[in-house]
């Protein structure tokens, strides 16, 4: 496997992040093709261990090849690879399919319901949520990876290779610097990644890392650098999915993090999907995150981390925070500065049902509670599809009960939010709790600019029309 040059990522780190381009929503649901679609791609069907129990709710075929569907207590997952446009056919042995919604809607998925089966078009790096019969609690998550043309050799001494068709009991996966860990598509790996102070690491392949033991994070890197992450799926049932702490120069492409309700808490939350703590120069693209708390989160002060976060870019990322938390979040632990963060083409398919926690949950949010300056944050093409609490929420608060221990010298003071620029923001529904921006006092204020805000497809021209509460010491400009 070739070492990633990081040229694009390092170039990005020197660029001024700015939002650009606006427009109307690009999709609204089911699409009926006017003419027969040409399926030009070939499928690579992943080979799983024959003893794994398949889903009884869904069956999936791609280009007439049957695919394995992995069942969980919540959603069901299916992954395969292809090199172009392929035909996906979905059926349900348990139910007559009478209606279907494929999300994110804004991606304009091409699908139709015919003779009780769903016919869906997919291409490399497509990630879709398929809801049937108005029920999203037992949905199908579909992941189309690109065919890996740079697959390493299992005999390579620099590679820890987990083969397809097997269940591997791996324990702690802790590669040395310069090494590759490869999860071949179809491999189920019971274990967890746990690395400290390593560099030039690669984690790739279309297989699944099933967190064992369940009370530990599935994938954690501490103080690492020059990291490539590609294609694999992280599964966890109780703790965090992916945690990067003080880890710099990272490229994560097409990585999926899936977390069921935590068994360790009464509420089921505290299981973030993909968190960055004090990280710099990170690019996350074509990702999918599902959990019961924050799906994509940036922090600076937590669990012995006390370091600024900067030059972080999210592009074409899909989130679903089912119970609590936020889809795209900066906070709560923000004792150090956060700057130069870019969100582009981001999608939240469902945002916080709100049954597990009383915290202030939303789609695109900043909770500034521990000091520091949060600045130069840009959002471009934001699609929050279905919200159960807040949509946009930016607040400076006092941290009266800090839960983070950095030592006796820590100063718990409120911070500042400034230089937040949003362009082309689409809310699929009016958030039940509205949208909100609030500061604390003159020294701890909030500044937000929005160029193009749409609710249910209509561009709104006033903050009141958007049910946008602007509290004291906050400025929100809407164009």
C-alpha cells in the first residue's frame, strides 16, 4: 500500500477557509427515473464468515449478487464495493414494503418501489439510509466502497492483515510507526485500536472492527501523526467509536462509525461516534456516523487533553444522532482555542429524538462553556433533514460543574464565539425548539453570519420567520 502524500491536506492547512456558493435544495425524496439507468459498474461482494447470522428484516442484492446484511439491535448494515454505477435491490422478508424514503434526500438518490422491492442506484462512496413504511428505527444502512486497487499483500511484514470470511479475535491492535492495519472487506474483527505516540499509520479496508470489550472506545489514537484512515466500519455497543487525541495530519476517507445505545448509562448516551480532542490538520470526508450522542465533535480540554484544535475540514459527511447529542458539534469541553474549521456538504438525516438527555441538542451547534476563543468557523451547504429539538444552536455558557480534570491550575471561565459564517443552510422542517444564539456578557459574545437559510425548501428572509432566538450579547446577520 502506498503511503499517502498528504499533499492536499497540508495545502488546505495554509488556505483561508471561506464559505461559497448558494442555491436551492438539491433533493427532496424519491426519484422516478424517466429512462432506464445504465449500470456500468462491477460489484465486489464481500465474503463473510458463514456462521454469522444475517438480517431477517432486509435482503440486498447488487447486480444480482446476494449481499450479507449485518443485523444489530437497532439499524442493519450492508457494505460492498463497486467500480461504477450498480443496481441495488432491497426486499424485506418481514414486511410488505409500501413506502420508502432514502436519505440524505439532498443527495438526490435515484430509487423506485416496484413490485414491493426497492430498486436503488449506487456508486462508489455512496452512503444511504433506507427507511421503509415510515419507520426509521429499523432502517438499512448501505455503504458502497470503491474497489480497492491498492490492496496490500497478506504476506507483507509491514501489514497486519485481517482476512475476509473470518471472525478474528484481535484484542488490542497497536501497530508500530510506519505500519498498516488492513481490514479486508468481509472480515469481522473483535478488538479495538489503541495507539500512543506513533506516526505514519494506515488503517484501511472495507471490513468491520467490532469493539471488544464494550466499555472501551473502539478506535483511539493518542499523540499520533500522519494517519490515513479509509473505508472500514467501526461498531460499538456502549462506549465511544473513534477518538483522536492530540493527533495531527490525518486524512479519514469513507470511514463509518456506528454506535448503539450505551449499556453503561441510564440514558444510553455517552457514545460519541467520531471525536477530535486537541487535533490539528485533519480532513474527514465521505464519512458516516451514527450514535446516541455527538456524531462529529471537536473538543480541546478533556481526559488530560489541554490543547487547541485548528485546521479541521469536514466534507461530504453524514450524521445521525438518534437520541441525544448533536450531529456537527464544537463543544462542550472547549478550554483552549478552536479555529479554522470548515464544514462543507454536510448532512444530518435525523437529529436527536431527545428521549435520553435534557441537554441542548441540535444539528449544527457550538457549545462554548470552558473558555478559549472559537473563531473562523465556516459552513457551506448544510442539510439538516429531520430535527426533533434545535436546528442551529450557538451559545456561550458558564461551566458551573466541570466534569473534566486537567489539574488544580485549570481556570473554568466562559469563552467567545466569533467569525461563524454559514452559506446555503437547509432545514428540512422547522425545528420544534427553533434556532438559537446566545452570549453571556459583553466579553463573551456570539457572532454569526448566514447567507441563505431555507426551511422546508423555502428561503426565509427574517430571523423571526426562522424561529431564531437571538439572546443577549449575540449578533446574527441573515442575508
